[in-house]
């Protein structure tokens, strides 16, 4: 009798365990991902404060002034370079022009070599 009861309990227990194995989990992959990568308490979104109109206007004016100063600097450098060449004798001007060309050519070949070498190195790791 006890043996029959034990067999019946064993069969019921196995049936229940197999049914539990087939229950669909409530957590979807998206929810699991959210739980893993959610923002921590210390990483809260910063509150954006709208600045007063006067402050925005002052910033804009300052940016315009910086741009103007930068443009003036570029112009003065250009004028200075031109004046440096103009005050030289024609032979020196010619030599300066040749030196500029030689430097530009040397820099171009150097950049080209660096580019081709980096392509070869990149192929090695692809």
C-alpha cells in the first residue's frame, strides 16, 4: 500500500515538475536588458536652465567679437607674409618661391608615404 502511494506521489511530482518547466517566463529580453543597463541613481539627467535674454545676447556679441578678431589676425598674418617677400631683392624672392615649392612637394610626398604605409598596416589586421 505504501509502495503504491509512493509510486502515485512520484508520478504526480514528476508531472508537476515537467509542467513548471514549460511555464513562459514573464521577463522578456527587453526588460532584462533594461534591468542590466538602466541608469544608476547617481547618473541622473541634468536639468537645463534657460539663460536670460541679456546673457544670450552678451554671449552672441562675444562670439562675434572673437570671430572678428580671428579674421583680423589672419589678414594681418597674410599681409606680413606678403610684406616679407616684397621687401626682398628679386633674386631672394625667386629663391623663396622655389623653397616654398620644394617644401610643398616634400610635404606632399611625405603625406603620401604615410597614407600608403598606414593602408598596408591596416590590411595586416583586417
